[in-house]
């Protein structure tokens, strides 16, 4: 019985996440359209092209599945599936409301970041298996980038964990009953910014989407992919992005906590706000160069995240001593 | 197959990655191929390969009558059609000593400057694509620029009936006179664009990523620019005030007040800056031309067929040069006394500017290679002719 319940719950979560992500692409297209003084999708389904994601999905499914003659067939097919599965797995540990999470465990935060950093394996594999020079350059970039940005990402994540005294998402949410961690003087805001930047870099978003870099590497690691396999990359990226937005809202904005409205509504509002913020960044910045990316990470983000972590630890210690 | 073997040799013998960028590539601004030799991500050598868009304009000119040629020249550099036909008609007018009414010269200046604005907007917009890709902030800049460019093209459309290849210039004058509301519409456009140019400048020049990506990248020194015969914004970005509108005024340019925006060190940022400042200067020239527009006819002769074909004297030679948005665009014509040119040579600015890349690319990263190519603003119709 427990098994069946668990199975059902995870199926519902999976379906919900994929459905939401499909409509997030629609949201992004409308949003970027408004930013760029155009309309965005409009004709497929009135009003405002609401059938567009479904039409796109059908198109991608019905497309021919091409495997280049010189590609490594097995790895070529494995990589997109890996990216999607690993991105989706992260959701298992994220609490959707104050009292519902698929897998409730003490080390939820740790597991989430572990799955997040496994994505790079898929990216690297796809670049290697495509047997294409652009894809290879892109996967090298992406490996270097993700390894570098893991460090500030983890350290900035640890700040809320230290303030809450737990790696369990539920405890972190409960600890924010009095105040949200974003309002914690200096430490809260800085670690929020570092986390946002590092997770943008980790999920290959503007201005750090160096592994996609259409202007020089055409489409990077996904250059040889078509049809549904290409859609898997896209889906994986958006799933990860949604997870990051959710994580930010939980760690820094108190997740489901908020007055009057129920928890589910609050967490949706916060997640969407963070997601739109990420879109805003994406559609208004240019791309940085690989050396600038590395400099920024090792010279600014990493030392600052060390200091912030140290300060957070010091404060918690002093408070315990008093 | 040959190219493939060549790539293998580079990879085996030199330990470098041979990357074939183009001819189909989103950032080569047309059909252009760069054979890049990479060590890691650093470009160590580049072999540019042009000619994919060669349409034989020079040879084609020898088979057509003079009056049939201005439209052909409009198709040469497809971002500033009137500048090209202007260079051609200036050369032919010199060749056959044809007088041009003063009003026609003014109208030529107005259309040429409007199209300079349109061309620079394309240059800045596509430069955004090079820096930010088609899925990010670069597109935003690109679409803003194209939105504004469309306003300029709308104006050209109401003036000539065609939004782009206007057929405005003809030998001996221009084809269309102004319509009553033109000046008012231009003034509206001027106000609109001046505000937006300020917006773009504040948007880009305070953006740390834009500055990081463009400052001290792809520096062209004054010596290098002179050696390669660079012109236009590329040479002005190095600080050399070379502008044919000033140094050798043609049409009515001698009668207007305008500044020549200059860069300081000749990097990618300076080339961007020169272009965006030139938009404001062009707007000022257009408004001056409209204020002082003389009355009179707009052409001294009609393009004629058969009976009275234009036949310049035998052995005459003439060189007409204009400052196109990309630099010195020259047309050299030799006549043999018939109604068709004996030989015609086009000096295209994009060609000379593009030649610089084999000097300035090595040592930069692949990402910068794209930015540098974009900042030179080559138009491959113009390079390959």
C-alpha cells in the first residue's frame, strides 16, 4: 500500500512538474516578447497562444530522430535522458508545501545539490558523443564552469542551513517563522546573490550560458540533437531552473510561510517571482567570456562566500554562547 | 574531402584544433568562412575565406548601359543601398561632366544619411547578437535596433515607394522629390531616435558585461589600420579623423556642419562608440539639409533608352568615392566611348576592413573572435562584390 501511494504521489509530482515546465516556456516567450517590444506566441490557441507549448511538443515528438553516423550511439542517446532524469530527481526532496514533500529526509539539501551537480555528466557526455568540435568545446567549457561554480553554490547554500541549524528543508522553513533569511542583515542578501549567480551558472543560463553560446559554438553540446532528444535538454534545463527558483524561495524567502493565504499559494508566488527575476536577467544581459567567468568565480564569488559562511557560523556560535 | 585532410594534418602535426567557422554559421554576418586554428580556446591562426557571395558586379557592369547600373549597385552592399549607387553616379557624372542640380545633391545627402543611420543600427544590433547570442540580452538589443531601423525604412518607403532598394539616385540627379510632410516626419524621427540613442548608450555603456567584453579587445593600431587601408568607423576608432565627407566633400557635404566622432585606442568598444555617435551626427546633417533645402529641379536629365544613350567620351576615367557606413566606397570607371563602361572597379570598404582579422584575431578567445568580426561590420555582398 505504501509503495502504491508513493508511486502515485511521485507520478503526480512528475506530471505536474513537466506540465508546469511546458507552460514556463510559454511564459518565458511571452515575457521576453514584452521586453523586446513584440507580442510573443499569439496565434496557436487564442487568447495569447496558450496552445503553443503543446503544439511545440507535438512538433518535437513527430520530428525525425537523427543520430549522426560518426556519433557514439549509446552515449548519444543516454545523455539527454540522463539530464532530464537527474533534473527531475531533484524535485523529490523539495517541499511543495509546509507539510508535503515526496521524500522527507534529514539531508534533503545535500541530496538536492548532489543531484544538481550530476547534470554536468549528461552535458559532457553529449558533447563527447556527438563527435562534433563545437560540441566538444562546449562540453569542456561546461565541465570547467560547473566544477568552478559548485564551490560558491555550496557555501552560499550552507548559510541558511547554518542559520537554521539543519540540512532538512522542513527545519529550514520552520526556522524562518520569525524572519525570512533574506532579511538577515548583510549575510542573508549576499549569500542570496551568490546563490542566484552560481545557480545561473550551474544551470547554463544567461549571462553564463557559455556551453550553449550560439554566437560562437552555434548551439554547443546540443548541436547534433534533433526532435525529442533536443527537447529533453530543453526540458531538463527548465526543470532545473524551476527547482532552483523553488529552492531560492524556500531557503531565503520562507517558502510556504506568509500571512492569510495558504502555504501552497505563497510558495507558488515566491517561486514565480524568482523565476521571472531569472528571466529578466536572461533577457537583459550579454554573455561573459570564459576567462571572465572563471575570474569572477575564483576571485570574487568564492572568497566572498567563504567570508559570509564564516560570519554566519560566528553569529550562530555567539548566539548559542549568550 | 580536401578540407577534412587539411584539418587532420593540423590536428596531428601541430596539436591544434582546426575549427571550420562558416560558411554556414550564425555569427559570420553572411556567408564567410574562417578556418580557425585553436589551442584550447585561443585562436592561434586564422585563414579567412571569402567569395561565397561573389556575384560578378564588376563584370556585369560591362554589359549594361550606364543608366541601368545604379540599381545594380544598390544590391552590392545590401545595408546601405543609396551610398553605393551614389558612388557610382558620382563617378559617371565626373566621367561625362554632367551637372547635378543643387536640390538633388541635398536629397542625396538626406537619403544617404538616413541609410547610414539604418546601417549603423543594424551594425549595433547584430553586434549585440554576437556578444549575447540569439537567446538572451543580445536579442533584446537587436530587436530594439531593428524596431528603430524600421522607422527609418518606413520613411524611405513613403519617399520612394520602396523600403530598401530605393532607386533614389540616378545619373544627373535623383528620381523622387520630397512630399510635403517629409520634413515633419523626419523631425519626429529625429526626436525619437535621439532619445533612444541616449537610452542605448546608457544601457550599454554602464553595463559591466558589455564593457568587459569590448574594452581592450581586438585593438587595431593606427599603423595597422593605415597599412591595410581600413576606413570608416574602423579607422576613426583608432583616432585618425579620416572621413571622405570632410576630407574630400562630395555632393553637398561641404555645406554642413558636423563632427567626426573619434575613438582613442581602436578596440571593439571604440568602434561601437564611433557608430552610435555617428547616428546623432547623421541626424543633425539631415535636419540641416532639410532646413537649407534649395528649390529647383531634382535632376538635370532623364534616364533615356536607345536614341540618346549616355555615351561618355572615349578614354575618359573617373573615380567617385563616398563615405559609406562602412568606409571609403569608391567606384573607378573607364569609358570606351560606348554606352557601357569599358571597365569598372569597385573599392569596397568591407573588404579592406575584413582583411584586418588575420592580424587582430590570433591570441584572442573564440568568443572574442566573433565579437571582433562583428565590430568590423563587414557586409559580404560588399566584400565579395
